[in-house]
C-alpha cells in the first residue's frame, strides 16, 4: 500500500503559516532502524522503524488528501504549523546560540528569556484551554538525528505513538533553535490503523498491545505507506495529536543543538478570537 488514505489532515488555522504545502515532503515508507544505523553513539530498539530517505514533493492528488482549509475542532486528528509572534522571538533569541546542553540552564535563567517564556505561555493560552494544559518543558535534541525520541533505556524508539495520558490532548512544540527541524508522521488515526491491522491480525485488545506496538504492526504490514515530513522553521511550532498518530521529530541534516518548548493541551482556533 503506497497510496495515501484520507485521514489526518494538515489544517490551516488563523495562526498558520502561509504556503503550508511548501513544507511537506513524502517518502516511500519505513524501514528497520537496526539494519541501517550502526553508530557508536546511536542505538535503536530492535523493533524500531524509521522513515526511508526517499523524500519527494507531494503530488496534486496527495495535496488534496492531506490539506484542509477548514479547521474543525471536532475533527481532532489534525496537524498544523503556526508562527510565534516576533516580539516573543526577540525575547527568546539567546536560546538560538546554545551550542551545548549544559549551557541551556544558564540561558534559561536570563531575564529576557524568562519573560519570553511567560509571553509564550500567554500566547498559547489565547488558543487553548489553560485548565487542560500540561506543564511546559524546554529541552534539546542532538543535531542530525533521523528520529529524536528515546525510551526509558535511552534507546531510540523510532516512529511511535505517545502514551495516552489522562485524556487526549494535542502537543505543541516550538522550534527555539537556529535551524529547521522536522515533524514526521503518518496521516492515519489510531482507529484507522487498528482497522487496517485487524484485517490481517487478530487483535483482541489494542490497549494490551500498546499504541506503539500497534504502530509497529502497521508499519511492518505496510512498509510502503508514505511518511510525511513537515518542516518547522525556527520560531515556528507544530501542533499535532501525538497520542493518536504515528510520529517522531527529526533533526536530520542539522549541525547545531535543537532547542524546543513543548506542552500538551486542547487547542481551539475560534476565528472570532483573532
Ligand atoms: Fe512522541
């Protein structure tokens, strides 16, 4: 199966960047990480899967399947990229110069940066329900990583679905580094994945299998199903329901530390707010 199925949409919200189409690349599927990565410093779980490096632009038909002009809150399976206001970016620009992880804490204690983080939270609160928001986190990833997420054992997990915590929320992740980073995902909801996998396997209970277990079954059954790579420039954020879609971040091709702000919430872009 190498044709996109109609599923999770990339949506334009009132805060979205223009020309979202220019940010999208597709590939020809997934592959076993351990067949490829043989690096002294990068270890993947045995079963981990990563995207193939065969990136190309979307066709017209694929764009029709992937993009939606209408932001519908009830359709909770969507992905978007939004822009941080310039004033906030100015406050946070010191973070772009962090070259080593141990310097990050030092910069986070700068008055201007503290102010910038506060303004970031205020900005996010204009399009989310603050009562349903998680704590924010600021972190880093090494440059030039095909996928960035590691498990408890420090082994990379590859493309995965986040654990379902309390209730389903979207994740926002702001790129505060100096280079582009990427959001990798498969445009199918966990329900679509479950339906496709259960045609071939007898899965009595998807919760016993684990979300990532189901994701791996899907990618092993359909290794040619395209992965989508969304470019997130410095000062931009992606929003995605990472508890319901197969995904990971990527810093492939970069040279400097990836610095990010992230939190989870229920986002709602009501036009009349803007
Ligand atoms: Fe994740």
